[in-house]
C-alpha cells in the first residue's frame, strides 16, 4: 500500500479533530484523501456552514476484515450464503467493534456480519473524535461538473488502538459525490442511426428461447428515479410486456423520478429499459443509494447478499480509479468478490471519457469499479447495422471526442490477473505489449450516442448512449445465460479469456479491430478499447455451457 499522505499525529487539530481526552488512535491505512475539486470552505453564516456541524447527527459505514482469507481458486465455484458467511466478519470482531464504539458514545444502528459492515451513528464531533479527523462544510465541483455542498475532510483517518487491523475502512464522513453516471444524451440532429434494445438483441444474437425467466437483475443507482407510467409506455411501444421492477432504498436513498431527465433519471430509465427489454422475464431490482462512497458500497453489498442472489448486477456509475481512496476501492472490490462467490456477475461501465477518463493530468486512467478484476468491464462501440435483420455493416471503437469516447486502458491499482496473462495492448505507435496491470474493458457493445439506444425518460422519447448502456445489455445477456444453464456464472472472465490467442479473434465474440479511445488502439483480438469484442450471444452461451 502507498504511504499515507499525512500520519494521524501530524494532521492539523481543529474544531473537529480528536481531542486529548479522546481514545488512543492509530492510523487507518489507505484512508488518505485529498481535497475535493475546487473546494471552498463555506463562510460563517452562509447556509449550510459549519455553525451547527458539531451537533449534526450522521451515519457512517464501518468495514471490518474477513474472518479468514478467501481461498485461492474459490471463484471457480459458487458458494451458498452460509458458506460465504465463513469469510464475513467474525463474531468476536463484531462484538469488539460494537463494544468499543458504543463505549465511546456512538450508536451501532445496523450490523451485517456477512458483508462485514456496521452502520455507526453519532454527532459529527463524536465521530471525528473517534476516527481522528475534522470535517468542514464546503462547496466543490462534483464529477458531473455541477456545484455541490457537502462535508469534507483531507488527510488520513485513525481508529481506536484496540481496533487496529480489525477496521479496514470508514466511509461516509466526507460525503462528496463518489461517482458519475456513464451516459450521453444524443444532441438533436446529431444521431445518424439508433436502435431499440430488441434490435440490438438481433445484432448481438441473444440466444433464442431465453428471456431471463427465473432470474434477477440488480441495478445500482446513485440518484434519479423511474415512473411506472414511463416503463409501461416504453414497453408497450416495443409491443411487449415489461418486467416487474422493484425499487429498494439503501441508506435513505429513494426512487425520485421526474427531477432530472438529462441527468440521473436518464441513467435510471436507460438501465431499466435496456435490461428489461432484453430480459423481460427477469425480475429487476433497482437499489437507490446516496452518491457517496458509503452509499455506493452499501448498495452493492445489499444487492450481492440479497435473496435470491441476482444473476447479474449492473453498474453504470464510476470514476477514475485514482480519485477513490484506497480503503473505499478495496472495500468495494471485496464486495464485488462476494458477489462473484455467490454466483452474481457484476457488469460495470468502463467510462465515457476516453483513455484519460476525464482527467486533465495528461495521463491515461482506468475507471473504477470497472477496473476491479471482480467486475466485467464493459466498453463501447459505434454501430452501423440493419435493425430489421441484425446484419452489421460496420462496428468500430466509439470515439467522437475526448469527452465522448469509450474508456479503457490499464489499471494502476490492480495487478494483471492470471486470466489476462497472455493479452497484449497497443498504445501509441508501438507494438502491442503485455500490460502492467489489469486491462479493461473485457467486453463491449454499442455505446456511441450517435448510434445509440431509443429510450423514454420522464415522458420524452430520446436517444442515449454511453458505456452505461452496455452494462445493462450485458447484464440481460448474462441473465439469459443463467436461465439456460440453470445457475449464475459469478466471475466470467476466466472462462471468457481461456480461449484467447494473441492476434486471433476470441470464440464467442465478434472482433472490433478499428479505432482508438485516445491512448489505446483496437487490434485483432483483445485490446484496451473494446476488450474481447462484442457478443455473439448464441455462440458464447454454447462455449460457457458445453
């Protein structure tokens, strides 16, 4: 792990810092974070300023270590919830953390040992004392480039000394937005062609005789909402009966439709309509959570451990992996591992801002959670096809500009997984070379808003693109695979990559060999723009189930 930017005993002590009468503290590895973009401390007397912050009641998510490490090779088989519980938090750790935190005056409002999480409540002053930090109210620029007011901290956290090594993450003290939706609304008159999800089912040869019946698709949302009238009108327009869609609230998140058609509502309805049209027999559960690191993790954990276990978890939100704290990234990756161990496949959008992932530092960045080896990273293409027959005349890497192009590249947070040991990526004018870390994306489908998806948002028909459309498309395909196979697949990549040969098309995929996302170029076989390619659904199902 990298060294913390500022050790606990060197952090400035102020209004919300640990006091000499507080508990003995030790640093929490991986908790260091820098200032939010363009953060400005709210002046005294300004609405939402610090005046009453001390007494404000808040809740945070505390993550504990596993009782024992997950064995190597465990992802090759599915676990029951009872089996996975052996790798949750130990009863002794839960008891120790609960006793310690409540003894200091905090309240443990919820405990989930299986997912190793406690929800802990208290005043800002108390929680800052327990975790060795200080909070201020600031305005900053959110990942969607809009101004936002939130609690803010910099530097590292600490934990009571008796909990050293037991607590692995404390999330939610700083509640800055943790992610952005990965979608683009097509500008008026800029669309050259567009497709319904049913037409894309033909293009990508979704297997006949399947519709996702008996399966569940979980969708994570960090804002927005959907109205049933929109869904009824949309699916009726496709000449079909839509799926059953249920909203699930997490950490106070709720389904709030009709507020943001060009923003979060567009993401929510895009996800539901794509997944629902392509897997209408599946039950769809939409988990709404606050857009914070705690909310994002809690939504994923609740979906992964829910009953029944979903066949797929669609994630259309993400952010440059280097903008996550190490503790949050590790906790989220462990939750993705839980999902895979239970048989759920997480499909994650690889980003919509090219190889730089929206960063202005001149470097390439992978998007997280897509860069986790426990997520199926979904990249994007530009498509020209006959919607009536599904015949493709051209499919290339999606790249209209630096702010409208598929993400993809090489992670600097996760090492190269063994199932990618034989892939190569091409960057610049050099020859393809082995990547230094986890390469993304794994798979792709159409994402260009100029050749995007016909959807309905807040009563308006529109065309939307983005890799956030690819995540629910692949989630629907996996739900149909699970229906046919009679089980979920969990971590799919070992099976997808085992037939990869450098310079050759991968069986079960149609290769995309033209285009670039800025820093990386498409090649024959795997590349860091569209991964293994776009699905040949029927052929891929045969490979996975033979």
